[in-house]
C-alpha cells in the first residue's frame, strides 16, 4: 500500500516548478489546488493554504549510496550538508532545504556489509606500492596533502568525519606514518597494532592525546606543530577576553532576537578590559603572545609559570594563589598533563574575584567544568570565555544555558593561513622521519 504524505503550501506554483522540474518527480494527480507527486511507492501531496507548513521533513529514499551521491550533485545549490553515513540510523544521507524552507532528506538504508566496511572512509589518494604509507585521519589543507602525496601513498579519511579508535586501529597496520588530530586517541591499545609505524605527526601543538611513553618505548617518533599557531591562538584568546568582558555574544543574541528597543543606560553592562590586571597561567609561547597584546590595553600583567623566565616585556611572576586572587582576567596556557587536570577547581575558583573572567584556550580538562558551572551560575565569577571543554565535543547543558559564558568550538588555530602552516609543518615532520632527516618539531 502506498502512503500519501500531505503538506500545506502557500505557493503551489513554486512547489510545482521545484518538484516537477528541478527534482524531476512525476505528477501523479493534479487537482488544481492539490498536487500529488509520485516517488517510488510513496506519494507526496501539496495543498495550497494561506500559510505554508514549514515543519517536518520530506524524505527521499534511494536504493544505494551512489544514487544518494547523484542526488547530492544534482542539488548542490540547496544541499545544507554533505552526504554522510549515520551509524545510529544505519543510513547514508544528506540534507537540503527547499525554496519554502522545508527540510528535505535524501537517504538510502545501509546494508549490513556496508556498515561493517567502515574502513571505506579511508581511501588511497595516490596508489603507489613503492612509497611508504601514511594514514591521514581527517582531511587537512590541500597544500599539506599535496606535499604528503609526493613522498607517501596517502590513505586518507575522505568522508572527513571523526574516526573511531577501532577504525584507526583497523587501518594502522602496515602504515609507516600517522598524521592525526588532537581528538584522535593514540593510546597503547592502538599502538600495539602499529607494526611498521615510524612516526606519529600530530596536527596540533598539544599532544595529550598520545601515549608518548609507549610510543617512545616502541621507537616511534612523535612530532607536533609548535610556533606556527602561537599568534593566531593568542588572537582568539583576546577575542574571548573582549567578548566575555563586554557581553558581545549575549548582546548579539539580543539584537538578532529583536529585543533591541533602543539605547538603555543599564543594558548589558560589562567589565572594562583596559588598565585591568591580566593573569597568565603558563607563560610559554602562547601565554607570552597573549600577554604582549595586553600592553596595548595598558594592562598590568602577572603570571605563574613552572620555570623562571626572562621576558622582554613588563610582567610580574607571582605564586599560583596570588595569580588567582589578583587577576581580573585569568587566561590559561598550560598543557594538559596528569598534574594540570582540574588545576582550576572549586577551591581555585573560590579564590578568584567575583568580577573576574576566566579564559580557556588550552585544554578543557584543566578546568573542573562542574565547579565552573556552579561559580558562573552563582555569580561567583563574572564570566568565562571557553574554546575547549572537559569532555570535548560534549558540552554540559547547564553551561550552554548560561549567558555569562562565551563558548567557541575549539577554534584557537582556525585561520586559513595558520591551518595551512600547521599542515606544512605536520607534513614536514612525517616526511623527515621516514626519510631519515631531523624533524622540525620532534617531541620524542
Ligand atoms: C593545538 O594545536 O593544540 C590547538 O589546540 C589546536 O588549535
């Protein structure tokens, strides 16, 4: 039996034009104010009405992935996502938006064997059995991919979705090099399967995702991308400082939601940034770049760092407790290690001024998120600006619900130039190790 799914529409002519001419659906019945299209054994009905129904999703079901891909290329101009495999729903699908703003979904059901063959996400970009093999866990800027292809046979995740640990493990055997991301957990379990691996090149400066000791014990070199992202990450820390202090994102939401009714003396009052005290926890490359920018704002800079430093700009070294108590803005720039996990917890937040603003562009688990949510919701802290999260990419609902926090999706190094530079360096690291040269940025 075939079902007819009816939708009301404000513009039947537009629907006719779109579904008949653009999607090439056959008209099953045309009754003037009601038009029915045939789609396999399903029928889509449209009735004219005063107000268009924009709720709901119209689903087009195809027999195979290839047909979904064909549909995608036909509807590139209205597609809102790329085709992707959803293991949860066991479908391969993409989304689009029709001229009346309806959601369209184009999908096929995956067969059991297709689901098992997850490694299909990995394709060889340049088959060449004579070259060493490199596994690339996500697509990175093309300059780097081209550079890698000159030396390696590149096995790349062309679906450009996150790979599970099991998927990476299934691919790592026989590979000479791995170019991976900060979200890929390169632990002992995975490295046991790495029978030929000479180098792990992390596309990030942080490397808390890698079991460095085990890699070293297996003689695998580990490299990262320091330096090239310093200034870009410092810029983003400043974007968070400014946005959190002056309630920029909260204010933008107000404008977009039509709640701006004119200038008000008491509306959205923030904290000044200029001439306040900026505290830096971890005065490494990025910490220093953030601190240098503060001088332009006439700020007083204090910092706490494991090692003593000689700096070429004015900044006072203080103990950890003084840093917490005196900072108007506290910006975190330490690596994540077992010593720094939850280094900012309930007690530390309790020592901070209730007008203070906490900025984290380093690693999420440095801050105890539960304690942070508690401090922010009780106005024990004025605001926070976060680019990283304790259980990334999951963000607690309670944090999302707060107005006094600016939340970004780990964008520290996300400028075109910097991501390209990171690609160059990550590629150079992998190439150097397999060709017996000294790698530009080797950790072990
Ligand atoms: C890094 O490189 O560690 C950053 O977090 C990426 O932006």
